[in-house]
C-alpha cells in the first residue's frame, strides 16, 4: 500500500503524517527519511532499525496491555517533531541511515518468537515516519499471534489512522502540552490534530494510554494540567490510563531542572480529583501499582520497571469482581 500521491509536476505529497510534506524529486520531508525518488516516496529506513531491544512492556509505558510481559522494541532514525527535550534525540534527530544490517519484517517477527515476546513495539523515534515498515511487520506478526504496539506523538495522517485499524493493537500517545502555541513553536506540531487523532484511535477501539512528560515551567501549571485531564475524562473516559513522567535535562533543554517528585504528585492529585481511575507516575523510583477503582485493592504491583507481579484474574478484581479495563493475558 502506498502512502503518497502526486502534487504538481515533480512534487509528491507524503501521506504518512499530518505535515503532508510536498516533496520535490530527490528531496526528503521534514522527517528526513522519506524521499521522493522517481515519482514515489521511498522510506529510507525500511528494514534498518537503529535500535532493537527486548523490554518490559511497562517501559513503553503500557500498564494495562499484557502487563508483566516482554516486548520486542524497535525504532529507526528520524522524526516529524523537533522536541527540544527529546530523550532519544541521538536517533530521532539523526537522518543518516546505517544500512550495514537489513532486518526484513520476517526477521523481526522471528526475533519476537525466539525471545517469547507476545508483542512488538514501534518506538524510540516516531513510528509514523516508518509506518510502511511497521505495517509489514505487524501483518507478519499477526500470523504468529503477536500483537503490535505504537508509541507515538499522535501526529499520524488521516490515511495512516484509517489503515491502522485491525493492524495496530495498542498505542501510547505523548500528549505533550495543551497549548497550541507551544506545540507549533517548540515541537513543530499541531495540538488540534493530535487531539483529533487521539479521539480517532478511541473510536477505532485501539487500546490507548496517554503519557505527559512534565517539563518544569513549560507544561506544569495547574491550568494546563487541568485541561489535559479534562480532555482525557470527557473525550476518552476515566478508564484510560494517564502516565505522568519526570523530565530529565537532555538535548537542548539542559538548563531546565529535573521534574520534582512534588510536581508529579501535584499532577497525580489533579488527575485523581477529576475522577481518573488510573494515574501513574513514571521515570522516578516510585511504586506505581494498579489499584481497583471500586475497592482499592492492589491488583498489579510494580517497582520501577522491575518485575511486575500481577494478581488480575481475567481482567477482574479478585476481591470485588470489578472489570479492569485493558488487554490482559487470557
């Protein structure tokens, strides 16, 4: 399936993300890795992951999708955002493709099978820019009963979102701010597009978890956190998990202080005050259990990305029988 279309004479429109870059022959789009070659958009990173690891699924972070399981994670170089605080800037802001080793979709799936990973994550950089590769891996993975997970900035094109249904099983979206100006100036994105895409994923019944990196002085005011939480509650529902994670100075934002535990707890309290059932603090040495919203019983105990101990019985609270929303082991 092609994700591009003609646009005047020698230009082609890339339809992978909401930038819809109009690319001249021989040039690439904003991401730097999708190139107009002979009237077609070639994904230069297809088959060439720059990072390939086995993680705990909680590191994505996903807490309500196959908790405690291993996940094969891969990413490439390139990104369609330009976040000054990027934690993976060494690959996301890189555009030189290392072609020393090619991994076909079947190679990736075999790695997942051999390492007993029930899912594969497209992560580290923005997977939308290598969706043709991720798509082929996901379709191959389905033959083995392996699920696919997206860790994304939520800037997918309309065409990609339509295609993802029944191909991608879960997605964690970084809702980085609720300030349109901040999205445009600091991230080179568009808040309205991200919010609409998040709602689209919900309508398509792809399991969603939301992450907000709390960056001091940038997005940590009570007013902005109120807006984020209100959106989650009113548009997605109180059962969608919200991960609030700590910022550590990196890339171009070395002058900012790290996020304090007090700031994370303030965000946590705001989330709970709106009635969100599942709010999790991350990137700190802090336990983040899943608690039954009805009776308060600890159902999944975690200790900072270490082994997960699950007490769920077919997605229900073992104490009171309340259904816990998510995708759990059968």
